[in-house]
DNA sequence: TTAAGACTCGTACGACGTACGATTAGATTG
DNA sequence: CAATCTAATCGTACGTCGTACGAGTCTTAA
C-alpha cells in the first residue's frame, strides 16, 4: 500500500538564490518558484477573488509558471490554503513583551490584531474551520496562554480559559464575516424577520441583525471574559 | 440585467400527496421529489461521507432521480448546504418555556443541545462560516436573546450579550471540530510542539493541544460569560 | 381537444484537481 | 571531457464536478 508514493520526503527544503550575475533583471527574467512566492501569490489571489477564485491554474498563471509545477512545492490545494491562512496570521508582539505592562493590554492587543487581520482577509474566516494550526496560530495560542497564566489563572483552569478566549475570537470573526455581505442583504433579512411577525419578536425589536458596531460587541464580550478570569485568580 | 431569469419565483410550494390508491407501495413505487426528501437525503449523505461527499449527482442517485431534477426544487448546491445545516439545528424548547424555571437553565439547555447537534454532524461546523441564518438558527437566536433579556440584561447591552454567547458556541464548536481528527494527529501535534522546543513552552507544558474534556471547557467558558452577564443587570 | 402549468431528466459544456511521464538544467563524479 | 544524478518544470490527459438548456411527461382545467 505504501509502495509507489515518494510523497512527503520530497522537496520543500532548498532555495536557489540565483548567483547574482551582472544583470539581475534580465529581459527574460523568470524567477524560480518557491514556497514563499506561492504563498504570497495565493494571498493576493484570495484577497482579490475570494476562496472560489483560487485555483491551481490561476495561481500558476499569476506566477508565470505551469500549473503542475506547483505540485513540486506543495502536496495539494488544501496545503496552499493552510499556508495562506497561517501567513496572514503572523504576529510580532510589541517589544516590551512581558513584565512591566499589564497582561490585559497584551492580550487585548494581540486579539484585536488577530481579529483585524482576519477581517482584512475575509476568506480567512471560511478556512478557519477546516485547517490545522500553523506556526503563527500556535504562536498566538502560546502568547495568549502565557499571558493568562501570568494574570494569575490557576494551572487547572488555564486550558479552559485559553480556549474560551480563543473561541471568542473565532466566533466573533466568523459571525462578523457572515454579516459582511451587502447592507441590502441585512435589511432584507430584518424585513423578512418583520414579515414572519411574532416568531422572532425579541431580535426584531432589538434589531439584532442590523448590528453595526461589531468592534464594540467584540470588545464587550472580551471584557466580560477577562473580567471573569481576573476575578478568579488561583 | 434582470431579464431572462425566471429564478426565484419558481416552484418550492406544492406537494402532491399521491391520491391514496389501492396499493400505496406498488412495485414501481417512485416517490416524487420534494424539498423535504432532498434535505433529508442531504443530511444522510453528509453524515456518511462528509462535505466533499455531497455531490448533486450522488444526491440524486440516493433519491433515485435524475441529477437535474433537483434543480427544480433548489437553486444551486449552496442552497442544499444551507437547508441541510438548518435542518440539523431544529430545536424544540421544553414546555415549561418561560416563567417558573431559571432563565439560566433555559439558556444552558438550548446551547448544549445546539452544540451537541453540531457535534453529531461534524460537517456542520465547516458550513457555519459561509451560510446565512435559516429559520432554526433565528429561532435559537430569539430564544437566547429573550432569555438574556429576561435575565435582566439592559436593552443597551442586549445585542452585545447575545452575540457574545452566540460566538462562544460557534467558536467552541469549530475548535472542537478541528481536534476531532484521530488521536494520532493530536499526539503528533504535541510531539512536534516539543520538537520546536522553546517556542511554545506554555502550551506544551499545559498540554493544551491534548485537551479532551471539551464539554468541560465549553461549560466553564459559558459559566464565565453568564456569570458576568447576570452580575451586570440593568 | 387544447392549453397551461408542474415536474423530470438526458446531454453537453467548461472548469476543476491532479496522476503521469517527458524534459531540462545544474551539480557531481568518473 | 562524458556519464550520471538530482532538482525542478510543465504538457497532456483523465475523471469529476456544477449546472445551462431544452425536450420530454403527467396533471389539471376550460
């Protein structure tokens, strides 16, 4: 069963760096493919055309390469998605990293940056549920967990606390993305709500579906969580 | 622009109910298609084969119909996904609906049922980010919002509170789904974590990725939110 | 009889992911 | 120098997908 598949051990490591000759940008300058270029082009394409707009053929075209050439650097399309998502989630924490500043500021800064990154690339929310944790995701998890620990959360509660805050960002991002369609749709939804009369009185009255201060909603929910966590120090 | 498209006004409403003749189950008993049957078959197929396993042709085969026949009842594949998701999210609240019981029990019951429904159909988490709110989703939003209002949350905070709790369920479900792969994967992930040594010390030490009490995590986060909400009555 | 829906479905088109193998270029070895 | 090896590229082709189109059938009503 594991006979004719050289997959897995292949490629991935190596570059080429083109021995800097006299004319770096010759007329037929064909940069070689590389994971970096592929990932960068993927993000561009996703930004421009959305999830459905990324196809291996189009991606190769943007790189002025043959479609099948991509497969030397990448196992399959899912991997491209994974790399693009993680690429967009890079985070460099401000330098005063640890002690002096309040843990809470650190957490809030990182999470708001995270959410902002994902809203800048709306396709990312669609990919979230089906992709594993890349290094940048792990890095954010690490920072979050460390900050909460530093905040005094007991070890026994640390994982639950970390996941709860994490889930808040995931949920808020996805919910927000769902409402990012045109205002027309939102109005239509609210009107349809009114049509169905008494079935949904509360969310009709509170205009829940017309919410537009998503930043505020995010921040309020986050405060709720962090307040709760900091009042239960271990 | 809106010229040659009869779409939207067509079909959807009507049944047939087969004039109950002498033999209801004749030998060539071909039940007519219907939205209900299509949705039911979709859920079956999704349960059995996952998101990638649902194709219009396979769906039609399961219904012993031609592939294109589906399109009289449904506009496109996305609509099938939407209907399947909403179908799986139906909720009938226990009958004592309102006054006597604690609002908190109502909320917890509904949310745990929600989460359980989605975990029973793992494909649902993948669809969440890209689908609009169906009637069953709206119903759950309504119940949630109403309970929180009844709990004393001020009108000004009601939407933020509702979305925060909502987001918690969304995030928890998706996170959980991401870790539903085999234990092998999880162990591999944790080991890879150890390999990368000092980059992720906290989540390595706390074995965050090996979490297996997801019910507990969900419940703790929810309690955190509800505690916060009930202590800020308006 | 005729006409009008309501409903079914065979055929076909353009796109997709990617298996396979041929090809080329650079480095390594004799 | 020639021979060999490996990294990398890519053209062709296969199977599958969503669905446009239009021709069919069956039911009902005038």
